[in-house]
């Protein structure tokens, strides 16, 4: 099924961003890498695989990966998986995750990934929304049962085990998967299944994934995306670190969202690089993989990179000699982070800002060379140029976007610096509308845009005046506040999520700004800033902090306010309440759940 209407597909194809050629589909991209590099290493398991799954680490060549994908696709087909079937996956970041994802794509089905941290509540709530036909998981992960919770979805569960992929409690059809004592895959009858799955050559505008929003503000929503839109994002993410077939990528991010698919899977398929998996995050294992596998590119959250900088002697002891670039994001980067990584290790850090819905801002050494500016600012991809055109940047996807800053209250376009506005985004990376239990969100449908090639009606995508996640110009209402940089109107500064902004006596206060300042204070490991209700002012600023293990004395409201006053910030921004906690509530992807904090503080 094609979520975007034919005229929108043709528009993006004519502009050169999309293609009608099935070569853009994930299955054809895999086949191209097999033809180019059959004997090159494609995929490597986590070093701690035996602890996770009780079986030895595997290394697959591109040809070996292709065989495993075909055999797995045949097994899935035996269980009724076919074109446009939605298949849930809940798998650790191992060979099985990549094999399963590509096998589902080979069948023309739709991958719907769930984080391994999800349990019965999340799975049983979201499965009906996606319309799952089956779940693929492992029996247990590090001793924790996954097959049981997967059964709460009410659909058949297929389980990876030592003998391969099988119905939960059953045997492996066709002897799919697994490995022998030398780590070589054993597939039973090695010819069965390889030629039984027809080569579909799917149009790259067909839905290939249903990813879930993070759920930090409400129940997660399903975001359908096609290979064409993933291709654009992946091209930009591959260009930032200048990936080639000679690179080795270490990914601690599973295939569940933009970071996994757009930041890792597609760049890997585009370049033919080697992909090394990591799960769950463990710093000694992570550093060991960088050294052993000669990793040249990896991704890591800001908190980890700061912790590595601050750990005495860690960077000096670690062998990072092969590492060129680290990608980071998902939270504001401290101003010192990029500069200190460059100064102490020679490694560049790229600052990514993205979302499942299709935002893709990339601040790297090519677009924002100054390291301190790169931590705070993004190139305005798709922004208006003074000559009436679009700003130009040294990234191949910069011109794909159509972006503006808009006052969310009035709809007025913002052109002056330092005035926060909601980022509105259009273009070939943007999704077509949220998926519901009835298919694509009816509020985003347009009957005349139905795709003749699809059994189900397709959404109109952005560009209609129908109410939904898009504005009257067809741009996505991102909910993210940015401001034009005062020193350079071609750069954008992230302010905060619109819903997270604290409104105190009519003044807007960005928690992200305070979090950066408070988080840099001695004795504070983590901090989240939220607004709590107040009868007089509407909201007051509350800081929720996790004290550092060696904090002596522990942080207090007075000590934090005193330190902030020394930073000469406006007095109306100062916290008026401070709470200490052992840990901040987070979702399965590590994002702070501020709605839970607000509820607990009332």
C-alpha cells in the first residue's frame, strides 16, 4: 500500500528525491550489495551474544546474509506472511533482528518494531492499532521471557531459538537459522526456501515500516514510512560521516525508530559497510568492540559522551584509533561536548535532530565547522534564502526540505532572530499521516487520492487543508520550537518541545536551556525541568535532579539558584522548587517521560 497519493509521488520523483525504480526498495538494495560484495563481511553479532541468547556470535557475509534472509522469508511465508501484512518484531540488536527485518521486506510485508523493554501492557495496547498478523521475537533475552509477553498481542508468535525460527512452542519450518559450534549458520535443507520466495521488485513508495513515536507526551502513535522516504534520510545520514564500503559501523540502536532505520540500516545498505551490533548498552563491551572490530563510525547519546569525557583516564586507556566520527542527538548537546571530543581524541561528533515523522537536521563538521556552535545550532535545511530560493548546504539532502518557523499561536511566519517558533517541515522525508486500527488516520485521508495499485485507500499525505498533523501549507507541525540564530540567520537554535515549555506569568521558559545549565553544575548527574501548576502564575519552574554519586553536599534549591544567578540568567527563569530522585522516568528509548514527572509533582 502506498501512503502518499500518486501526484505526490510523481512530484518527488520529478524533483529527483524519489524514484519509481524498485532498485530503491530494501530488498533490491540488499541484492545489489550481494552482487557487489558477496564475500565481504556484512553483519556481526554483539560480542556478548552468548550471554543474551545462549548461542555463539555470528558473522555473515553479504551472500550469507542474503541466504538467511531468503530462508527466513520462506518460513514467514509458510505462516501466512505476504504483501502488506503487518509483522511485529521484538528482538534484541543481533543478527536475527536484521535478518527478520529484511525478510519481511523481501515478502513485501510491513515491519512494525517494538522495543525489547515493552511488556504486556504496551504490546497488547499497540498491537490492535497496527493490525498485526504475527509477532517475531526470541524465547528469552538474558533470562527474561519475551515470548510470553508477545502472546499478549493475541496474534501468532514466531520465536527465534537455537534451532532457528519456529512457531512458539513448535519446530523450525525448513530448518531456518541458528548456528553450529563454529558460528556458521545451520539451515537444515540449505536449498529449501532460497528459490521459493518470488522476487517482488516492490515500488519504493509502498509502506515498509510502522514505527512508534516515543510516547513521551501521550500514547505512542504508529508512523508509516516507505523506502523512498527512508532513502532520502539515509542518504543524508550516510553523507555526514562520509561512509563508504570500507567503513565499520557500530550500532547500539536497534531497528525501532529513525535512529535505527534512517541512521543505520539505510546507510549500511547504501554503502555496503560492515555493521556491528551492540545490545544492551555496556560501556566496556562497547569500547572493546570499537577496538576489536576497528570501528570507524558509531552513535551514542549525549549523556554517554559526557560521561566518557569526565571519567578519569577512560579516553586515554581506550583504543579509539580507528574511530573517525560519532553521531549523537535525541537531547541537547552540552556546549563543551563536541569541542572536547575533537581536542582530546581527534574524533568529530555529528549532532542529529530527527523524528519518525520525517524531520532530519544534521549539524556536522561540513555544515557547522565550529564545534561549540555545532552543539547548539543546526543548518536550516529547506530554509528561505535572501534571494527567494532555498538555503544551500554541503549535504545532499539539504534541498529536499521545505521548512519555516511559525508562531504556533498566531500562525505568523517568524523571520527575526531569537524569537522561538514551531518548526514546520514539508518534503520527501515527511510521512503521510498516522496509522490507526482502521489504517491511515481518516483525518488525513482524501478519497480522490486513493492509490489504484493498493487494496486499501491511501492517504492524501501533506498538502490538504484537512485537519491533522499538517498545516494549511502541507507542512508537518513538528511541535519543536527553534529560533533563528542572532549571529547567523542561516542557522537554527533548538529551544524545546512546544508542550514542554513552562509558561510562568505569561513568559515562556525553555526547560532545555535550564537543563543544560543545571546539568553542568557539580554534584548533579541528571536533571529534568518541568512546569508545575500555580494559581497565581499559571506555572512555576521545578527542577527534578538526580544527585551525582559523589555529591557532597547534595544539591539544594538554594545552591542551584545561586549558581544560576552567577550565570546571569533572567530571574523569572530561576527554579522555584527542586526535587531529588534516584532516577528520572524514561521510556524504552531512554527519553525522559516528563508527563510522569508533572503528574507526580502535582
